[in-house]
C-alpha cells in the first residue's frame, strides 16, 4: 500500500458437492477468487489446491493472511449420506432402546402402504439400555449404577465402538445421570468420543433429541481429526490465525467448538450464501428479497425479511425423498431456514415412469460430473443442456482453464431426446424450462408455508449455475428484479467473511407463561450465556451481544413458534412483552389469535454474537461502457439471431445491456433473456428487469 502499511487479508473456503470455492479478501475490499473441483476422497486436497491458487494469483504469502480464515464444508453431510462412519453406539434408558426405529410415528405419506424411512444411523445391535430414570420435573428417581456402566464399557470395547451417543429420558431437565454415565465410560475408555443429549440438544421431544445426538456422535470421529488436520496444515503454512468454522445457524465459531458439535455444521455452505444475501440487502437498501443459490449439486432458496434470513429451530438430513418433509433424520439445532428447491448444474435429466422429462434429484457431482466435463460421465445433466443451448461457452469455462466437451454433451442430450421423441434443441430447452418451473414451484410453496407473499420479491442469484437460470425463475415468480452480485459464483464463500462470530443455544423448560418460575428462567439463561461466552472466547471474540428468544405455543398445541425479544425478558419480568411478540407472530403466520387460550413456553433461546464485520468495496468498475466481445447463436432463442456476449469486467457503472445477451465472468455466466434489460449499479451488481 502507498503508506507502506502491509495489506491485511482474510481467507474463506467453501467446499460444495461439486466445486470448492476460495475467496481472498484484502482490507481494501479487493477480492481474488478461485474455483476447483471438490476432491471427495480427501476434502483437504481440494481445499489447499484452491488456497495455493488464490494466493498465487494475488501474489500473497500465507503469512500475509492475518485476518480471519473461515471454512464451510460438506464433510458432515457426506459422512451421513455415505454411512461410512466409525462404529457408533447409543445408550438409552431401559425400555427406550427402540427410539430411533420407532421414530415419532409420523407418516409423511399417509396412504402409502410401502412407505420408506431412512435406516437408523445406529442399529439395534449397537444400542444399549441402562437402568436409570429422571422424572419429567428433573427429579432423579433412579441413579446410575457404576457396575452396570463398567460392564457396558467392556461390551463397547468388544464391539470396537469408537463413539457413543448418550440419550437418557428427560435429561434435558436434569443431565446428572448422563454426566455420570459419561464420566464412568471416559475413565474406562479414555479415547472414546462422547456426545450427551443434555449438551448437544437439551430439548423436549425424545426422538428428535436422540436423532440429533446420534448424528453428532456418528460424525464426531470424522470431523474432529479433519478440523485438527486443517488447523495443523494452516499452521505449517505460517497462516497466523486459527480457522473459524461456518455453522448452519448463520454464525462462525472456533474449530475446537465446531469439532465437538459437528451436527451444527451440516448446512454451513448454504447458510453462508444466505448471509451474503443479507449483506447485499443492506447494501442495496432492500428490506425483503429471495436468495437463489444454484450450484453444481443442488439449488436452495432463502427468504430475507427485514434484511435478516429466517431461522428454523430444526431441519432434516438424508431424506428418502428429497422434497418430502418427514422422510429424513431430524435435527433440533438452529439453522438458516432454507428450502432445497431443485436441481444443480450436475443434476441428471431422465424420463420418468409416465414418459415425461424429469430433472434430478440424482446428481453427477464432481466425479464423474456432467458428460461435458470429460471425466467419464455419460448421463445428460443441466450443465450439458446449458452447453448445448449455447448459454455456456465450452471453450471459456472457468476462464478456459477447464474446457468442456461439447460433442459429449450433445451425445448425452441426443440419447435422452431419442427416448422423448424430441430433437437436440427441444430436449436441451426442455431441461432448462423444467428446472425453472420446478424451482419456482418449490419457492412459492416455501414462501406460502411461512405466510410470505413471494410476488414482487427481488431475486438475488448466485452460485455457479444460479445466474444462468435466475431470470427464468424470476419471471415465473413475478420478481421485480433479478440481482447478480459481484463474484456471484463464489458468494457463499464470500458470505463467511461478512458474518460475525455467533453461537446459538436452547434449553427446554415447559411451563405456562402466566405462572413462570423466574428462578428457573434465570438459571437457564445464565447457564446458556456462560456457555456462549466461553465458545466466543475460544473464537477470539470479546465484544459480544446477546439476543433472547423463546419457543411458544397456545396450550394444547403440538407445534410452537420461535420468537425473538427486544431485550432480556428478565428485566422487569415482562410477561406482557413476551405475549405481545408471540401473538403478533402467530397472527402473521395463521391469520387468527385464540387469545382466550393460555400461552405456553416450551424452550428458551439465546444467541451470543460478536461485533459486525467491517467491510469495504474495491472500486474496480471501468468508466467507459463495455462492448460485446463476441456474438453466438443460442438455441433457446432461435429468433434472436446472433446474441451479444459481454465480459462482465468490461461493464461500467450505469451501463445498460439489452436482452437477449450473455454476460460472462470466469466462474459463471449471466443470461439475460429477450424482453429483459440489465443495468450495472454503483457497487457492481448487475440488475436485470423485464422491459415494460
């Protein structure tokens, strides 16, 4: 820098199902990015390949990366889907050993006689029962017998068990018996990984609590060595700071805390994308928008309301049917409320049982990948269709560093067309339209279920494939605008750099609002605040704030709403504030308030977060309007003739681009259809709108 001050840099790496994205950000806002194929056999190979490339591009040494280093990863999701974890056992209260098999008796398809569920993560063979009992009010009726646990430890050792989930009945009210079991096991087997439900998911409802704890136990022997190896490699490279890990709740935390709570990392990459969307909502002055993240494997959408993403208290993983709620394994950890709304670039197109075109849910991933990757894939994918249509330039994919095999894409699409009785252009165009219709329909349902009117919401499009398909989706959703932020292809990685350190906690304590035990409330909130402060201290944050909330419902209901409060509810013991916030949220969700019914609090919530991350944009926009660098035909628009192709780096602030047009950058391509026009705003976003 001109004043002699060495530039400070921050680094983010987001490992997705197909690509690993790397973003290096200077303190002046300048970004250097790279995208490399994910190496599923060893994720760290792709991680450090991308890091080496981006440092080389920027001419920066690892020691210059003295800002934060943030990582979002699919390692937990991969472990659950592949079921390649180490031998894991479950310890349950006597008489409750079948909880994972019985589930909660919910049928996601009521009238399907052949209904299927995901296999329990821990089999009955590896489930052990102990004779203990804690009552619903937390009273210990029967304590743990040391001799019984020592005998159990011998059985675990004989079976080669590496990790144990301890989930005893009512332990969310009193963890004493779980802690006693853990202490005896640790003394007998010091290297054993232990996950206690009273620590991982201290919430009411036995099956979701057990499922969450089992998932944590199953993945901890994978994630802890992985994150330890990551930290060691970064230290060997002389990177000054320890890595921070992106959580599914929308915050970052130290690797040590994350390694003990891998269940919180499952949706880390998509969560980062939603946070990037909130960043741009603030920058653009938009109170509401819909984020649209389409990568190589899946596409996800998230509603941004009041410039914040919606947060859910639970979600599912490893569904038998991808879009069918209830067919997977539940997790009761806070997560950004997203919906998987369709296919990614690698999703495979096929003919269904009715002879109709179907896209997804199967994906070619990064290996073998789409046919056009030339890595042995032969099935037609969305990316193959985009290449055949002329939306993607086969010779300029990833800036020409990864040329695509267009003849292979055409052969794969023709093979599908022969089954459908359609020609090459019709088949590829059909794939493009089916993807858009599927994603738009899912986004409408997601918004409606949450009481949100999606019509007129601007769409923020990112991910490697998002900008290619966003205008088609936006038109179906009646979006007022489709926004393509700078570096859209790696925006999820960028999102990890603009979010603060954060840790979300929850404790169940069922009781009527009008007769709250405020001493118990104070105990729970104090306990949570101490745990949160300790977690943030490990991440290096000292200036923290706290956000209080609760899960509430009307008496007699099964489901609750999660509500946030403006201040600590212990101040003045303000029951009125709690009731007002709940009734307002309930009315917005359901359109009615049964105000004569008593209100219950099910759980208390606390978010502990560090200060906002300061950011700065680099002024890189040219002053003169860019001209098309080429023209090419696009089969999707046969009447358009030769379509103008622009380089995004050439577009000036305020420049107007008339559709049809294609705007290329190294990592992605923006498609502007006929009857649309796009302009470039002052911060470099390309904003597309339908012409009046």
